[in-house]
């Protein structure tokens, strides 16, 4: 099987890290059944994006100031 290379932008990698933490919390709490892990993985990604958008709405970073 050939290796696939992916390149993520910084903001995408931050969301991946948050989603991984959320997903691992689901696993650690015993909420993820072995036969339905995709559902929780997708939910974790949605929740990470929601968090990122909420922070973006609430915070003005240095690069956003004119």
C-alpha cells in the first residue's frame, strides 16, 4: 500500500488536535462502541470546529487588527 502524504494548514492542525482530545475523552469515558466509532469521531470534529469558531468570534488576534 502506498503512503499518502497530507499537508494541513496551521488552523487545521489546531482543530485536529482539539478533535483528537475530544475523541479520546469519549473513548476514555467508555462512550464509544467498537462498531460505531465513526459517529463519535465525526462528532468530535464538529465540536472542535464549533469551539474554534466560538473563539474566533470572541477574540480579536493581533493579525486581525487594522
